[in-house]
C-alpha cells in the first residue's frame, strides 16, 4: 500500500498561496485576508486529506487535482465571507500576483471548458436555462445577461430579484425559488421536487457526456469545479 501523499507540505503551501493569490488578483478576496484564507484552506485540506487523496483516480496530474480541490475550498470561503468583506481598490495586491494555473494546467482546463460549453449547447432551447440554474445551484455570482438569455422579459418579471438568493439558504428554499421562477417565466405549475429531479438529471447527463469515450472520469465534485471555471471564464 502506498502511503505517500499526493503533495508534500511544501507543495500544499505553494498551491494554496497560488489559489488565494488568483482570487486576490480578481479582487474576490481582500489582500488583508490572504493569510487567514490560506491557512483555512490548508487546515481543511489536511483534515480531509485521506478522503481527498482516496478519491484521486490518476486521470490527471496529482498537482492539477489538488489545485482543483484547493480552488473549490477557496470558493467556499468566498461565498461564506464575501458579504462581510469591504473590498476596495487598496485591497488588490500592489505587486505582481500569480494568476493560478501554469501554462500546461491552463491548456487542459481551457480545453475542458470549451468541451463543456459545447455539451451545454446540446440542450438547445434549454441551454440557457441549464447553465443559469446550475450556476445558481452552485451559488455562483449570476450575471444579468445569463438571466436575460433565459427570460427576455426578466426585468418585467423581476427575475433578478427572485434569483437574488442568500448564499446560505438551504436546498429546500433554493428549489422553491427555482420553481417560482420557472412557473413565472414558463407559465407552468411545477413543484420544487420536480425542479430538483430535472436539475440532477441534467447534471448527470453532462457528467456522462464529459466522461464519454474515456475522455475523463468526472464525478459531481470534480464537475462542480469544472463548471465554476467555465462560468467564471464566460
């Protein structure tokens, strides 16, 4: 049995700093919070290290896999804390900041992003809806253009207000909001549970299509990481 960790403690420090610096450069994290956020994700990684490393399937570099895990942990901190941070221009790192992925990792991620975009377009008339509701499900910051792609009358229907959801609402409240929005826009009368099944079905379809032909081996966690990269890139 191989008990060698995927990354060394030194690499964990380096990767976590790169992840946090990337979000500082995008002004998602105040520079003053850098050390606290970095230590939080390091401690969380160490606490879950056995589970994380047991889930590694060897389909990518260990460094790429661990970077993706740390990136997701950092996103969780941002979602939880961003409303308590008062971001200003002074919070941006004054010197050069690593933007995260190296050239090889960026090429791999960008290729997967393009592939995911093509797969989402295969939903045709529902493509905008699928993209919007997955982004909402993952609590990402939603752009009005994506709401408009789903509902051209979104201003009249006050859809921006309907979908301006608190980050910490539970899943029952989340799907109730989804059902309300869909019923308003599509003149339907569906329940929250039906929306949940629809969304889970389409996420599973995307994961299956991503894994088609042994191209990759995504699960729901790694799919979420890829989708977040995809949505931010758009």
